[in-house]
């Protein structure tokens, strides 16, 4: 789902144009029940992750160029995350127009961490 505004660069303080930064947002929850959660301030729900990622984009002065959502997939291997793979291919194809990849937490992109005794 694409989001964002037109790519028109805002004027800077001196009147010259400032390049618009563009970001991709990746949202992922691990279970189907989390997909149906409206909002969780702890960041587990998709809406909470989206809000946090959009806030980070705003703090960077970036617009959201594209949003990728991996709903309810607990894949222990990154190769099994279909939407993640689609996102990586999309970023590769659009690498010249993307400045940031924003995720709520690094563990949304990584494989399941094993616990050490």
C-alpha cells in the first residue's frame, strides 16, 4: 500500500529547494491474532507500529513512499517472509529514490533469536 505526498521539494529557509527524503516502512506481526489487534501501545499491533514508524519518518523529514505489511507470519527464516522478500526486491528496483527503511524494532526483520542458558 503506497502512502505519502507528492515529491515536490519544500523550500528551505533561504528559498532554495530541499530534496525530499523518502522512506519505506515494514510492519510485521507474528500471529493472526495480532493482525486483528486495533492498537497496542507496546507496539505489537500493526497500527502501533505504523504510528511509530510514521513518527520516525516525520522526525527525519521523510515521506512514506511505500508500506509493506507482513501480517501474522511467524517465520523463523527470513527467506520464508514473502512480503519482506517483495520489499527487498522493490527497494532494489527503486534504490535511487529511497533514503530510509523504517521498522518498529529490528526484531521485526530478523530471524527468531535463540535463547542462551
